[in-house]
C-alpha cells in the first residue's frame, strides 16, 4: 500500500473551502481575509500563495478553482 503525499496547498485549499461552505467567508471575499484566521502561520501561507501568482486582493474563488498545484 502506497500513501500519496498531499501538497500543502491542497490542505490550505480544503480548509478554505470548508470555511466557505460554513459561510464564515464568501468566495467573492479577497484572499487577505483568510489571514485573520491563520494568525501566526499567515506569513508562510501568504508567501506560498504569492509564489503561485496570487495577490491578496484576488477573490477566494480563484484559490478554490485551482485543480492541481504543480510546482515548476
């Protein structure tokens, strides 16, 4: 049995999707709103998102629309 390693961005995406489904945030909210929920970890996630080309003003829906987190 082999285990697949889940990309860290997939975990972030799942957490954000859960927040949207719980109506804590909206898909139209800017990505920076999740900073309030991640506290001390936010600087790491902000850098990861920027490395993938996101800006903090992009809507959360763009983060949720990513199908694969390929690092090139």
